[in-house]
């Protein structure tokens, strides 16, 4: 039976039609989420070879849709499934993923034509949606006829197949590797939901990171086959840990075998582990419901020791590598600060800084830079060095005194950092009051920030300011600053990224909106200075004021020029300090 179907339009249509997916793979994941909501056990995704006319096919073995469900629910744009059926699915009690009711548009992100074929209760229903027709009738989607066919079928497996054809050539073609990487985070641990991409099921190898495979024969266990990946980046697997399998069947939930409680392994790092271990010969120690294994059995304890040892060794190697890279990004900043300390103090300072960086493992590079800078400031206080010198003396004598000094050292590390961060926080409050005062002139703002460049960001180090810029240009550039503009100089010149580029800062009154004329003045300063700096190094401009005038279009400014408000840079610095103070209080 062939008839036309029509969309049922919700009041949110205008907003929804403007939404897109960030990538082709993200759009396909939306279709996989729909299969999850349909209580499917399997999803098969077929991606054709690039630059071929073949279609993308997404097939599942879920409950399928009846005619009323297709007409009244599937075609009801922006209809939230949870409001109709509840928060959980009927068969597997899964938490519903569909929230906006626009999953049907995911396929149309990639293709110009989408065919939906679904089987339920002895009938197959087929619906065809043409993207071109929808675009032409956005104002009245209810009037767009959608070819709809229904026919009886015998012994057909329930489920839904979506065929995406006439793919949009303007978009990057979805790749198998990238799609598997996206899906592994969400569905890599779901025993009742298997996803296949081009015939291959998701596996731990799909998780980006370092993968280890180890095999052995243990006296009480027999053969043991361990595979695990330490995920890269900030995103951890949905269910981290090692899944235990006995004769191919999963036992209980993934566990970390005590690595999450190991003081030598940061918790954030341990939760990046994703893997499985296959055991043979221990079925007698599995509980009747296969929810766990007898932990007091010799076989389990032997397996645990082996697994923990293998994974811990890889985690320690990863930890050391990550810390080295993290510190390498800050090394120039650290070296510059350490050079200011007496030689006998540098070794202690560097060791203390290493301990601090370990404690904050896994934080963003910006936060790590803030921590390192505040810590180095704190280390310059006499109380800190008094304890370090006591440690040095105690290490040559009484063990008890040495241990006590080490304890004090650890507490002082955190305490001094906390004090320094709090002082900076108070400074920001005073700076806020200064810039909010309409009477504040640019020279006062300049004076406040010139010796507190940490407010601008940790990538800057002072090269010079207005009062000494003439001397700096003569000594650093090896030439005199002459001409009709010799008396006119920018407010501040900084070495940015530690010599790789320079930054010219022009301060305006905190109540002043930056204009095109202000930018032109700063560009003239740059023209004056550029011939005196190395030709291979960049010279950027930062304008500081209340913001920009409304008539100034930032899209038409050179990328080397940025405009900032005092309020904005203060807010950013305060956010970093608030996080650090809060973290120290919770330690």
C-alpha cells in the first residue's frame, strides 16, 4: 500500500532546522543513538569507499516502528521521545538518549536523500525523505509529500535500516577509524549492544592511545591474555578499567585492580585505562550469577598481581612521559625564574616543583602554568627555605628529625602556594576597583600591570616599558630610536613566548572604548620598532581599554591585533586563581 506521509511540525522548527552536527561521524553517531533507544542488540554500519556513488547504510535489529509510530512520532519534528515513553526503554531498561527529536535530520546532514525501512509486527514500512524538497518548503513542511509504502512480510526480523544516498560532496567523507573512535567511548562496554563498522566490531584498539598486549601462563590461573589501552587526551572511557572474561564471557563490571588507590598512580591517569583480560581454568571461582569472581581464591589473587603489575608499568611510563612533556612546555619559564635563586637553592626548588606538578597531573596547560608560577613565587619566601635547610641538615643525622622535616616540607609546599594565590586574588580585587573608577587614567593602569604581568597570562615576560624603552631599543636592537617620532613610544613591549615573538601593549583608560584611530596609533609604533627587531620574529599588538566601539568590526582587523577589556583579563586571571585556591583547600 503506497501513500504519502507528512511532517508534524513543532513550534521549535525554526531553531532546529538551523542546528548542524560538528562532523560527519557525529551525525552517524546520532543514528546509532536512535538504534540504542530502539532496544537494538546490534548495529551494522556500512561506509562505502570515498568518491564512489554508493550509499551509507545503518541497520539495526531493534523493535522497529509501526505505521502510527512513524506518522505520529518519527515525523513529529522536535517531539521528545522521553515525554512519550519515559526515561527508560521497555526491553533493556536503557536510559533514552534522544532528547531533541531531531535525530531523523542527522542523516540529511550527510546526504540529499534518506530512505528509512523499518519492520515491526509483520509489516515493512518504507519512507523516503528528499532534502531538496525540505529546503524548498521550509516555511510549510507539513505540505511536503513524503513517499510512504507499507507491505506485509513473513518471518522478517524486526529493526530499521537507513540508507543515505547522494552524499554532500562539500563535506568530508566519514572515515571508519574516526567513527569507531567516537563510538568506542559510548558503546565500547555495552555487552547487550554491539556496533559493527564495515563488518568489524568495536574493540579496545579503537581507543586512541597506547595499547599493550601481554600473554603468560600462571601456575594457578593457566593461560592469561591481557590487552589494554591508555587513552590519550582529556577524555576518559565511559567505563574505565579491565573487564574480566572467563572462557569468553564477561564477569562483573570493569575494575582497576587497585590501581585507582595506588599512591604512585594519579587517579586521573588510572581512569584512562580501558581493556580486557581473558582467563582460562578459573570458572570454578566465578559466582553463580557471573557478577564477580571469588577474590580470596589463589587464582584471582595471582591474576590480580599480574594484571596490576603489567598495567602499572605502562601507566608509570605514560606518567613520566606526560610530566616530561608538560614540564618541557614550561621549561623556559622555570629556568628563567630559577636563575634568580642562589645556586644552592635551585636543586631544592626544582625538586619541589616536580612534586607539585605530579600532584596536579592531568590539569590543563594553562592551569599548570599558573600553578608553576605561583609555586615559584612562594618558594622565594624565607619560611620555605628555612624548612629546606632543616631537611638538608637533618638528612645527615637523626632519621626522626629528617622525617619530621619532610612532613613540614610537604605541608609548606601547599601552604605557601595557597598564601601566594590568595594574595594575588586580593590584588585582583584592588585592580578591579581601580579600573572601575572613571577617573583612572591609562598611566595608573599601566603602572599597576607593569610589574604584575601574570594578570595578562603566563606566556609573557617583561622586555621593557615606556620609561626605559629608548634604552632597551638601543641596547637590544643595537641602534638608536631617532626621527620625528623618537619621543613617542608604546606603553609596553614584551618578549612573548620567551623570545619567539614580541607583543606591543597600548594601554588606554579603563573607561575608554578602543577606536580605529587608537589601533592606527599602535600600528605606527609597530612600524617604528619593527626595523629594529629580528626580521624573522613576529610583533603583535594588544589594545587594552573598556572594549571596542560598536562601529569597529573585529572581523576586519588584522589577526596580529587583539582588543581586550581590563574586566576580561581580570576575570580570566581570577578564574584560574579561584580554581587553584579551591583545589588546595580540598587537598
